[in-house]
C-alpha cells in the first residue's frame, strides 16, 4: 500500500504512521508528504526520514483545482494509492476526490458527527461533554462528513484541562490511525 500523507501541522500522526511501518505493524510505504504550510513541523519530520516532500503555497495558484492538479501529478508520479490526511487543514476538492474515490482518509479529534470542523477538542471542552474521542473516516466533499470507518472514545474527567484532553486524544489517534490503515490494506489484498 503506497501512501501520501497530507498534513499542515506538527505531524505527530505522521510520526505514528511511520513508526508503525518501521515496527512492522503497518504494511505500507509513504512515498510522499504534502504540506500547504511552509512552517509546518511535519516537514522536518518527513525530511529527517528522507520522505519526498512537496510544500506548496495555495496562494500562488489560481484556485483549488490548479493546486490539486499539481498534487495529483505528484501523487500519480509516485504511484500513490491512498491519500492519508493527518491534520491537513483544507477541504479536498473534486480533482483529488474523483481521482482517489474512496481512497482518501481523514482523522478527526471527536466522535463525529459531534464537533466537526476546527478546534474539535475546544468545542468538546466548552460543551463540558464527558465523552469525546477520535474518528477515522473516508473523505467526501463536506467538512468531516464522509462515511465513518472506526471510532474510539476518550473519557473527559472533571479536572481535565484542554491540554489533558488533547494528550489523551492524540495517544488514541496514534494507535487508531495506523491500525485502521492496516485493516484497509488487508481488506484490499483479499479482494
Ligand atoms: C490531529 O488531532 C487530527 O485529528 C486533526 O489534526 C491534528 C493533527 O495533529 N485532524 P498532528 O499534526 O498529527 O500532531
């Protein structure tokens, strides 16, 4: 399974996926890291692991279609089969959705359909919910609306700060995402 990871942030999920591959828990290879932010911490993490990195500035393209066409070529040139969003802060447009139908995954730090969009952890904290969690889903043209593949719950205790919740959520993400990707690999091989 040949993966491209798209990320805009620090890249702890990128690292977790790479570690799962190195530990033999995930049978895949990552042939490309795409980031839309020049200052994203994930870029250094990818370079340290000698993963091909494409960093683009969306503003230097006419529109989403234009930069997605370029990204599509970057993916196709490397034989990418699945696109894994890991903190990529943009909606995917029709160019990539059509080329990678049912082959784009996202991880979201809440139990969808609760708290879609930005700052899901802050939203859960502000609502004082007692249970939140992590969702891995297929990507469609909506904001965190695609079919859900797997979820795991995280309990919020009275004394938990937003940072405590984030840490618990991330620990779950780092275990859940590689596991879900691996399960899709197995499904694909048995087809
Ligand atoms: C994760 O919490 C993920 O659920 C969300 O963005 C965050 C990315 O974190 N979509 P990181 O850059 O992988 O550390």
